[in-house]
C-alpha cells in the first residue's frame, strides 16, 4: 500500500517536494540538516515520508527557500525557531582512524552491523572528516526507504543533481558526473538492494576510477570485491575499571553526552560511573539503546535506569526506534535463520560451533552455513579467543530473540539441552585445570561462565539435583583459582540445603568441595565439619580416592586452626590411601601438605626434603601448574632457611611456568615470594615493586585473599622506605580481609599494623566487647591491672573480671598468651 501523502513540506506538497527543493538548493541531506538544525537521519525520514515535519521546521525551510528565491516567502505565523542542533558525534576515534586508512586503500568498502549499532552516524562522520581533510566532495545517499532495485540509480541521481533517465542510462550518466574529480559516495542502509548496489558500483567505478564507495548494510554484500568491515559496539569499561577508565570509555561518554543534552549541567558523580559502565555493558555497547536510556536522565537516577532498563527499552515512549530497527533486521532473515537465532538466544555468553551443535541439535553443515549467514546479517558478533572463534549476541538482540522463542513455546527442551551441555563442561573442569591444556580451558571457562551459571540455575529451579550438584562440586578448582570463593560456596550450599539427601555420593563430593573453599575463605570450623561429613560417606561406600581428597581438606582445616596432631592424622590417612591407589599425583599432594605442616612446626629441614620429593614426582608427571606450585612452596622454605640463591632460582622457574600458563593467581603468589626475597636482602624498593605487581594481578583475577597478602607485604616494604602510604595499603588490606570474612588474613593485617605502630580499626572477630578489647590492648602494651584501671577509670576488680571473661572467650591461659594475642590481632603494637 502506498504511503499517505506528506502534506507537511512547503507549499503543502508531499515529501517529494522536499527532495526537489533540496536538490534545487544543491544541498546534501547532511548539509540541509545542518542548515535546519536537525540530524541527518531526521531529514532522511522526512524525505521518505516516514515522519512529518513539525511546523517550526517547515517555517525554517520556507525561510531558507525564500532566501534563495526558490519558493514563496514564509506564511504568517510560521516563524517558530528551528529545532535544536543535531546531537554531537561522540567517540569512535579508533574506528574512524581505521576506516580512513581502509578508505584510502580500497575503492569498495562495506560497513555491516545490526540496527542501532551506529552505522549511519559513523559513516556520516567519516564522510564529513574525509571531505574536510582531503577536499574531495562527499555525497551521502539514504537507501533505507527503497524497496525496488530500479529506484537505486534514481536515488543517487537525485542526490547528485543528475537527470534520471531510467535504469538503462542513468548509471553511465552518474559515472560521467563523478569522473571529474575524486569523490566519496556513501550509500547508507543498502540491505534491501544489496545486489543492485554491487552492479551499479561496478559501472560507476568503470567510469570514475578515482571514486570511493562506502556502503552500510545490515547484511554483508555477497561480492568478494568489497572489503567488509563489521561496525563494533561502543567500547565499554571493564567490570573492575577505575572511575577514570569508565569516564573515558566511548559508551559512557555517549551516555553522559546525551544525558547533558537532556538535562543541561548534568554530570556523573564518581560513584555513578561504575553504574553507567555496568549499564553500557548490559546494553552490549549498542549506541541506540544507550541513547534511549540516557533520555531518562532527570526522571530516574542512573541506578534506577540500570535496574529498569528492560522496561525502558520495552514499552516506554521512545523505545519504538529500537524495536523497529531490530524488527526490520529480523525481517531480512529467512525462516530457517530466524529459527536458529531464536535457539541461539538461550546462550548467556559466548559460544562455539560445538556448543551450538550440542544445544540446537542441528547438523553441522547446515549449522555452520547458518551461523555464517547470521554473522553476515550482523546478528552475531564473532571473535577469536586465541584458540578458536566464538560467537555472541548483543544483549538487546538476545532479549529480542528470546522473547520470540518464548512466544513460540519451544524453549523448554532447548534450555534443558543447554543446561546438560554446560554442566558437562563444568564436570570436566576439575581435572582439566591441572593439565598442560589448562590455559585453553581457563579461557574457555571464562567465556562460558555465564552459561555455566545459567545451567546451575536451571538445575536448581528444575529440581535436577543430580545434574547441578556434581557440576557445582567439580567447579571447586575453578572457583578457587578464579577468586569466586563466596559465589562457589553459595552454589554448593544451595545444592546441599534441605531436603537434599546428604548421604548420596554426589552430596559427599559437594561437601568436600565446600570444605576446600571454606578453608581458603578462612572458615576453618565449617571446613572441618563439611570435610569430615564427606569423609564418613566415602569411607562407608569404600571410595578411596574421594576419601583421600576429603581427608586432605580436613587436615588442612586442622592445620589452619593450629591442631597439628589432628592435621597430621588426616594427612597421614590421605597418604596411605593414595599409596594404596598407586596414585603418584595424590602422593605428591600429600607430601606437599606434610611439608607445610613441618614448616608450621619449625622443622625446615624435614619440610625441604618432603617438598623436593614431591617436586620430583610432579616433574615426572609433567604437570606444569603442579610443578610451579611445588617450586612456590619450596622457595618459601628456602627463604625461611635463608638459602636466598636457591630460593631465587626456584622462584624464577616458577614464574616462567606460570607466565606460560597464563595463571594470574600463581604468578601473583610467586611475585609475593620475589617481594619477600627482596625484603630479606634489604632491597625495599624492589620488594615494593613486586608486591604492587602481585596485588594488581590478583585484583584483575579476582583473587581477594591473595590481594590481602600482597598488600600486607607492600605496606611493610613502604614503611621501611619511610613512605606514608604504607598505612593506607594496610588499611585497604584490613578492609578487604574483613569484607571477605577471612579471619586468618585479618589477623595477619593486624599484626602488620602493629609492627608499624598502628592499631586495627576493626574489632577482633572473637565475640569480645569493645571494652574487653580495650583492656586486652592495654595488657598487650605491658600495663599492669592497676595501670589499666587507672587508664580506663575502672576499679581493679572490674579489670580482673574483664580479663577473666576474655581468657574464657578466647581460650587463653594467662597474661603471656593474652599479650601475644593482643599483638597478633592488632590490639597492641609490636614491642620494640
């Protein structure tokens, strides 16, 4: 059905009158937009009859026409001011530089991307800059309203002011008109007439060799002569980016710019920057979506915009633009491509061809060709992770496709296949992260993590305990090495909560995994209880290898608590089981744990012998990470024994292995040992550098416990250098240790604060009151009971009652132990 006549243009004529008038004024759409104070896209919509010109724009156009003598003077009462200036172009400097370089080398360039990615804005800004820099005229022709290839040459001719003689001769006349001087021709939104664009471009280049043609399209041109360049989303700040990095990212800049256009004087507070960064990431860096949400500034806070973003883009005024562009892209797909797109919406993150094959059940030949079609149609993003190519959907596009999957009601079986596939990946991770293939698996796990979480959530919601619980249990090593301790403990607790059967083997494995994470998190009592419960199940069922694993976790918990006989008993039990299983890798682990216990007991010679025996086995097994861990532990013993040269060699070998593996946690821990070595040699400056690098690496990896350890070393080194920020680093470590609930780390920070004459700002986590802590702190400073009473204006008997209560609560056996506790926990400074 033909569009209704547009009566808003000057003289009451349809939109064709606007095109004729612009052509007679020898203005491009962009230049007319600039003269009228509107955007290029607005003029494009007016000319194609997709929106009506408001009265003030009509008045401004009539004035412009009258000045040139092209039309009657403006009618009375039509002198309203022009629309506000077109929105400023924001960011994309890297993309513009790359495109300018490509346009200089290639005559035919096609920019592809989904609707709302900013193709028109980007190519228009590119044309403007190239025109300014090179002096070559740039012509932008909008093709989005064309539905017939026969209209292509007519549209180009109208823009260039060339007489349209029909399809047969117009292309040749256009080529002649373009041959006079180097020019840039931009054909915007060519997806409906892609084949004709390629044919016309061939004719134009034949008659005008100096011509450069840039096309934008939602689908790539099926012609190898065109260089295809995918328009990326705007760069968003990383999840842990600083406020400065957030503020400088293109996505956040666009949000802030559009927000200021909405609310003059608006500025993002430092606390809002991380929220805007998260919003931009959730919107996939899609410019149109960012602009639409920024339009809510002044009505909602940035936190509310993030929370309500789906509603803001789904049914609110102004959201039609986003829905329309996505729907238009969807309609360009054939039914098979639409069906695959809907199926792919079940992926929460990036996925591989194998993932898509397993989840959709489609045959590989059809699948790979369909994936390529969706990439060409700009629905799928593709990237190389260093090992293979991965695909992903922008969040806004995924939500659109998922909505259609839900409407068709065919997602239940698909989501179950998705959950089972990623649960299997999780189950394979525990052993895989110890092999030579660990770097590749770690990359894979990082990319697949949103889908693994989704699989766990599906299993939990569906009551599929025997799917979710083994997967969660197997993830213990991943949670440990990626710093997701709290998250991992939460998932395991969910699958171990009533009414789940805790006597099942899968429950025992989950409890053993929970014990490992509790140990690392400093919750030693919970670790001992969960590990013991798991050990009882395994011994009852005769599962020796899992029993050895559980005995190890229990032994570690008792070691951390300080119950060395119980620790030795459990480590010995694990060793016996592993020798009986002829498990050399398990034996090496047991030797390592017995060595750590020997270190705690002060027997460095025995510890070194055990670690060297363990390291020999690990080298024979050719497991790089295990070797690096062995070198790490051996270097700690050598440092304590003051064998600095041997320690340095062990550390350097471990660092080289960890770097090759890409293991941030291990690299950071070895950096801490390098800092300790420099510390022992009196090189405080070098120690500070090593600890700083360790802390930064652990922060990136999310290993909060290890960040605390690095900050403690850094604080001590900075104190010895006489630098005031030593206290700040230790206060940061103290706050972080308290935040993650790691009692052992908190005690270590308090001890470090005490060494430099500072006291802890956080009460000791032992249930004593503030007054009891004061009394204990003064005792730790060497004051008598009478002196404590005088200091606190208490009676001596009251002080004695407080101390008796403290001894009972903390299990202390007198003043000497109490004084040591006070110093170790930062309640009193270290005596000098």
